[in-house]
């Protein structure tokens, strides 16, 4: 448990915390809801944990999210991202924004990276494009 700052962080004036179902390069699972509709596994876990534990600490909240996902046979690991550091020992709440404590607002570039190929390039994109054209022409 602890903070890891991105190589090239982008700090904003806002106090934003984002819970995600997996790392950026991963894939989050979809599950069926109690109403039979598809729903995100992380969203379902988030709701269930908050119903069962009104105001857990952030560390406990992340552990409870992970345990909830594992109990349903899902291997994804939830992540918490934030626009600034904050006391992770405090209770989780949707109404507890902190004043900005970032020493700099905007992008800090520490390292330049080569552009990554986009999903819209390569053989898969060509195949999907051909499929789309065929599907539209068939209508």
C-alpha cells in the first residue's frame, strides 16, 4: 500500500479519485446484474461494498473490493488513482474533497515515449473494417 506517481503526471486543480477495475493495459470483466442485465464487475462490487460497509477507510475499501471480486471468481485487481496525494487512512466518502496540494498544475514531462500503435491500425483493423463494410452493404 502506498503512492506511486506516474512517470509523466498530469496534476489538475480538482480533487479527483478514480476507482478502476484493472490496470490501464488490462480488461475489466462484465457480469450479470440481479436484474439480468449486463453490468460492470467493478461497479457491482463498488455498490455491494458500500451497502455492506457505510464508511470504510480507503485501504479497507480497496481490500473489500478485491475480496468481493475474488468471491465471484474474478481475477481483476481494482486500482485507485488520484489527482493528488491524500491520507489513505481516512474514511471513504463521496463528499470529502480536499483542497489542492499539488506543487504544480499541469503535465510534468520526465520521459518521452514512442507513440504506441493504435487499435485502428494493422490486420485486425483491416478485418474489422471489411466486416463493417460488408455488414452495412448487406442492409
